[in-house]
């Protein structure tokens, strides 16, 4: 697969991830995570979850009441055969910055890490608060 | 290098990262980032920064007034030769969840991705607010 194809298929995997979230499709979500490497998921405002069982269980709970999430501005880099995808997530008028990292496994891209963190609202003076932390 | 050695040296690289933050040591920080692969940094409450120049410039600004940050609970997994480190960051009474991903480059671990997001205070009813987003 050329790097252009790797990028295109990783974009598709990232879209499939957000489709599963939007649809509350737990089986599709569970299928998207890697099974042969350790996986990590850092939901906004929460500590890291480790391991397939803990990660998929968190999504089972979340997808029982899907958060109405869309995504934009996705960008893919291939690093040593892994796909690093960054994008923005949108829930109502809230925006989050997300990183989704995929490994190639069983002829498809599978998630090894997802982390999302909320951005402050653009229209308040808190909009640069995050940078004060580090 | 055995996987145990990979984990031990990745822990050391992660510690070096936080040492550079605590000391406001910009040259050490700049040295820690990979130069042969695309790098990403997602500061808390901010969108992703892409590329070595943009990422190191953000740290130059931050380290001019070091945030007094410590870390704990670090955990390393080696995934296809990359080191995935998760840990908690502490700034005063604030806690953040961080992911630091390193590639082996030029005989050392170098950062390819850093993302940190703040956890809500434990002593308020907002402590599970993050999970409401997704």
C-alpha cells in the first residue's frame, strides 16, 4: 500500500470511528479497536483507560446514549507504519481536540489510542486558559 | 534491546520530558522531539499543533514561565516499536491526564505526540463531567 493509500484508508477508519459514535453502534466500535497490542483511551476529563475490555466497556456505556458527535479538520500522518490522526470533535456548541492512533491489524486500521480534550468556548476570556496549564 | 529495556528507557525519556518542563529547560525539551517523523502536540484546552517548529515554539513560550509541573502513575506499552506512555500531570491542585508517544530515533526515544487534558476537581459534582461529553 502506498503512503497515499495508507492516509486515505486511515481517514476512512477515523470516519468509521465517528460514525460508530454518532450511530451509537457498539459492535462497530468494539470492532475498531486493536486486539493484538495494548490499547488506551482517554475520554475528556477522565484518566486513561487501559486494555481492550476496559476501553470497549466505556464505549458500551457511552454509546447507549450517543452524544451526537461530529468531527472535522482531520489530518493524518503515517509514523513508522502507524496512522496518527488528529481532528476536532463537535458536540452541540462544544469543540474537542482529539488524537486517534491506528495500527494496521488483520487487514484494517485499528485503534490503539484515542484521547479527546475539550476546548474552551471561543467567545469567553477563558479561551486561552488551557495554555496557562502548560 | 529487550522489551524490558525498551520500557525502562521509555520511562526515563518520559521523566526527562517532565524534568525539562519543571526546569524550564527549553534546549532539553527541543532535543526530546523527533526530527525524522511528523510530530503533534495537543496542549490542554488547545487544538493540535503540527510540526517540529510549531511544537517547539509553543514549548519555548511555556518554558519561559515554567508551570511547576510534576508527574505520576506513568505506564508504558511498546506498540510496534513505539513507546506509548500515559501518566498524570500535577500543577498545584490540578491534575491532567497525558499521553506521550515516543519513537526510537538516533539512539534515543523522541516524542512524536504529546496530549494532556485536565481532569475536573475530585471534590465537586463536576468530577464526572467529562464522561458526559463522550
